[in-house]
């Protein structure tokens, strides 16, 4: 006991520091995203100043080539990124966890078939699958992008869930629960899901980052949310022609993307350490 | 009186390979039977087959009648009713037999609540908590209040095994299967756990199927033994007969090995 507490503080400190950084980064994006629902500095679609103005007190990040306020668009970008991340991960998690559990419990041939299908799906880049799904739906909008990304992510989640669940399934405590007369639904709810959750949740954070970046890529390619939805990817795409005269238009979306992705990962890592009692004690 | 567990020509196969062959024995209420044999001889598979819990890929044939019901070929739902009522198992490695992410009090409460519900006297809330603490008391766990709130990794090996035993007792089984319950423990703790099992089986008048490769332990715990080798029954009978006058070379070699170990231990101490 005493020896573990001796080594714990340094570790704990760095963990809680990471958690705090994650909370701050994600918190800022959430705060901005919520703020856009009630207030924006400028009308995002109207000319708010001169073209390609540099940063000033009136326009913190300057204006784009149509004279629109860049900071206003970046704020809306936060909201869109959060919606995309949460939406895609939720869809991916629900479909993926369900499929993964089914595969883990399925008879051998069905499991093999599912596993092979998932491997093939995963071999395609997430973005490519998302592009195909978006292309297949006739109207490109924010929701078709989210749905497409969710489908693409679900394959990754399913494969991970299957492996994790299989690993838990062979543990003695599952056999012990069965010898005491527990049925499968109950065992899934109280033993399997809690035991795969710490690893899954960290993976969800990773997927969140992937989804946000993939949506930016879709938007960059013109397959994402159409105007006036200022996705970070579209801001980047519109700024690329003027990147030497007004570099902020390209730099700002990049920084925003990275900060949100890192923030979510730090948050998930820190949260896992507080959820998992075997880690908490160490 | 009908037997609690009666195996007749029970065999377990992995594909065409026989892992347990034509095993027969029966066990009545209050009786204690030892299943011995070296590692890999099929002891654990026998207990899993008898409870219908063989892992996928293994199949059982022959007959295994548990509390009057044929286990071989029975649907899982029917077996589920038997498990946790007629029979419970204590496993070898108490750390892996407990869910690492669930407080042990809750882990014991789970089968306790299920058994109470099956008996038509549902337990919940404080009554359930009290029943858990009473069980902890019965398995002689110190500071039951604190331990109930602990996670498995916060307990000692002996404490974990007591929790596992409490979980088995929570099922109020007629038959307790103990699969090498002391192998993972040090000698002093071993003796304590064996004493505890002995007392509980006596007090609750349970039948005990005791699986072990530790002959001295078996000799002190059970009345009859079945000796397994590569899934085949080599010898069976009363402990005194089998150990006092072993007929089969394999049993002799097991006994000789146990004696050598004993001598070595005494020589060292
Ligand atoms: N799922 C499985 N598939 C194939 N073979 C298996 C499987 N499980 C066990 N076996 C084999 O069955 C044999 C008996 O295994 P079992 O676990 O019953 O041994 P045991 O007598 O309990 O040994 P120990 O004392 O080491 O616990 C072993 O040779 C083992 O390799
Ligand atoms: Mg075994």
C-alpha cells in the first residue's frame, strides 16, 4: 500500500494535468459551439468588411476573399465539428458494438464471415467509404456526411468490440457467472460491456478525431455540408487560393481541428483512468 | 435416494480426439468425492461437462444427470435453472474468477439476489446488503463492510478465494464443485481455505466434488477418489483403499511423487 502511494503522485499529477488540458480544449469548443446557437459576431454569409483584411480588433482573424468575418465562420466550424464527431461516433458505436457482440457470440462460420467482411471494409480508407456513401445519396448535406462517417467507423468499432468481447468471454468470471445461473443478456450488461468499455471509450475518442478530420476532408472536396455551413474543411478549401496573402484562413482551421482532436483524446484517456478502478489505484 | 450428480460413460471430445473417456461416478448429498490426476488429465473438463459449460468446439456424450435432469444435450435455458441452484463451482484462480471492475460485495449480491428470486423471496436494498455481509461472516472474512466495497485487486489471494466461495454459497447449491481451489494459494492460506470448505460442506450438508492434483490435500478432504489419466479412469474407490493399496502404476507414481514432495518439505523445514 505504502509503496504504491509513494510512486503514485507523479503519475497521478500528469494524468490529471492531461485530463484538465482535455477538459479545457474540448470545453472551449463546446462553449463556442453553444454560443453560436444564440450569438454570432457577424452574419456569416454577409460582407462584414473589406476583402482579405488582416486581423484587427473588429475582425480577430481578418476577413476572407468575400469580406466575410473569418472568426465567425470558425465559430460555426466548431459547432459543425462537434455535431459531426458526436453524431458519427454515436452511429459508429451503436452499430459497431452491436455487430461486434453478435460476432463474438455467433457460431464459428458466421463469426468468420463477419470478421472477414469487417477486415475488408477496414482495408478501405474511412474517407473513401464515406465518399462512396455520400456519392450514393443524392443530396450532400451535413447529415449524409455524418451518416456516411458513422457507417465507416462502425466497421472499426465492430472489429475492436469483437476482439475485446472474445477476450472477456473466456475469462473465469464469465464461467463463474454462468455457473451461478446468470443468463447471457445479464452477463453482457454487467460483465462484458463494463470490461470492454475502458478500451472502447478511448477508441471512440480516436474515432471522434478521425470523424472530424474526415468531415473536413469531405467538405474540402466539396462533398460535405453545403454553404452556409462553414465547416473547417470548407474554410480551408476557400482559403487555399489566397494562402500567401492571407495565411490565417488556412492556419486557423488546421489549429482548430488539431486542438479538438487532441482535446478529445486527452479527455478520454484521463476519464478512462478515473473509470477503471484497477488503474485508479495504481 | 437418487444421486445429486451421476455420470455414466461421460466422454468429452474435441473433434475426433477424446479428452475424457467413459467416466462414471455418482455423488449423493453429503458425500465428498475427489477427482485427481496430473495437469491436463481432464478434471476441469469433467466439471464443465457435468454443468453443461463446455467451451465451444468441445462436445460431450454419454450421460450426466444433475439433480435428476440430463445435462448432455439439454438446452442452455434449462441448464441455467440448474446452475446456481443445484450446483456451484469454485475455481482455481480467484483473481480471474472475479470481475476486476465490480466491487466484490456486488459480485456476491448478484447470485444471492437471483437465488432469492428463484425461491420466491426476492431480496433487495438493505436486506440484500445484510445477506451479503452475513455470507462474508460465514466465510470468515474480516472487516466485511470494508471488503464489500473493495475491488478484487485490492484483496489478498486468500480473501479473494473466500469471496469466490461466498459467491458459490450464495447459490445455496446442493453440490459444490471445487476445482483446485487452493492451488494458487500459499500453504498457510491453503490450510485455512480447506478448513473453511470442510466446515461449510458439513454445516450445509452439501455434496462436494473436489478436484486436485495435491494428494495429501485430497486424502484429508474427501472419502472417495477417482483417479484420471489422459481422460481415462485409472482407479476409483475409498481414499484409504486407493492410497493405501494402489493397484495401478500411475496411482503409485502419483503417490510416490507426493511422498517425495512431502519428504523434501519436511527436510527443508
Ligand atoms: N477448449 C479446448 N479445446 C481443445 N482441447 C482442450 C480445450 N480445453 C481443454 N482441452 C484439453 O483437454 C485436456 C484436459 O483439460 P483440463 O482442463 O480438463 O485438464 P485438468 O485436468 O483440469 O488440468 P489442470 O490440473 O492443469 O487444471 C487438456 O489436454 C487440454 O489441452
Ligand atoms: Mg483444471
